[in-house]
C-alpha cells in the first residue's frame, strides 16, 4: 500500500474518532447517538482491515469507504439541521454549549487549565449576561430610561456567546493544519495563497489592542472573503458578513500559558484549527444569496 493511501485511510479513522467524541458530548446516551457511533465504528473496522492487509487498496474500495463516511456525516448533519430549523430558543433561556472535545484535547497548544477557565467561567458569563439582557428587553418590557443599557448588554454578551460557540468548533485535536475543499480554493483565489492569508490573519490577531478577536469573514455582498478585527466582541464589526474562522485574543484565552507572548499563542493556534468546520461554515454561508454590490 502506498503512503498516500495509508495517510488517507488514517485521516478517515481520525475523522471518525473526532465525530464520535462530538456525538458523546452532544448526544450522550441517546439512541441516535449510540446508533451513529456504532455505524462509525463498523466503518472504522473496515478501514482497519484495509490498513492491515499487505495488498493495494483499489480506487473502487476507497470510493466505497468515502461514500459510507459521507453517508454517515450527511445523516448526522441532516438530523441536526432539521432539529435546528424546527426549534427556537425562548428569550433568556440560552445554555452553555458543551465542548466538542475533552478539556485537555488541545494540549500542548492550549492547556487544560485555560480551556476549563475559558469555557466554564468566561463563556458561561456571556451566556448568563445575554439571558439577563433578553429577559429585561423581551419578557419584562424594558425600562425606557435604561433600554440602551440592556441593548449594550445584549450586544456585548450576545456577541461573546456567539463568537465563543464558533471558536470551540473552529478547533480540533486532529487538525489537518491546512484547509481543503471549497474554502482552500477561495482562500487561494482571494488572498493569493494560504501562506499569505495565514500571515495576514496572524498580523490582524497580533494587532488587537487589549481585548478582541481576529475573524475570517464571508462577504455575501461582494462574494469575497475578508479579514477583520473585532474590539471586545461587538465593535469594528463588518455588517452583513458571516464569520467563518475566529481567534479569541482576550488575555483569558492565553495569558495563563503564554503570559504576554501573543505571537507564540497565535503561531501555536494554527496547529488546532478545524478546517473541516471552517469549510462547512463557508459552504453553508454561500447558500445564502444576495445581490452583489
């Protein structure tokens, strides 16, 4: 078996492990979660058989394995999409989403201590703040004298909650290190190369003063990608754009491990970027049609 085929099969197994870990967090003990896990494990057993035999794997065999993986992924994504479309969250009832991996999964690049503090304390504070603002604005009727206060609270805590939710899924312990699929082609088209994009994004992240984010955006109005920094969570936003990849540059995201060395934090973060998630967000973002102007 040639090395490229072996690497490809190993990547399929890694994807299966990552998907099972996510299912265990989101669909723990549910019948559907158990069923999907069993399907993935059976699929991985077949891949292992191919890896352990001494003969070459044909293109037809590879296509069948890929088709089975895509079938499982489609079933999971389709179910989650339908659940999302058929449901809504009442005002003031937001919940802290679980991490899609263990707290120590991103080590050595991001420590377990930081992940526990960042997710369980900081992100939860934004969820709590958003719930309080929504209750004041939408269920209590709001006080005209202080409505701007609650609008600011909704923007600050709401943006913090939404960006962090993207941030957790933008990372994975099984990073491919480089993009693939449609997002790879678009990055190369809009920025010239992945290396040029990576340098620009890193420079934007390093330029954040105090607290904020670096964000890769899709601009439906222009049909192009863009890079933007956000002060705090909500300032400097580029309206009518869709975030695809976000990097938290608040000190609580790195200070315990990197102290004031932002550049090393940014450099190491590229090792845990979940390009499959970024590509999925890009594909979904492009389904929204706007006039180009």
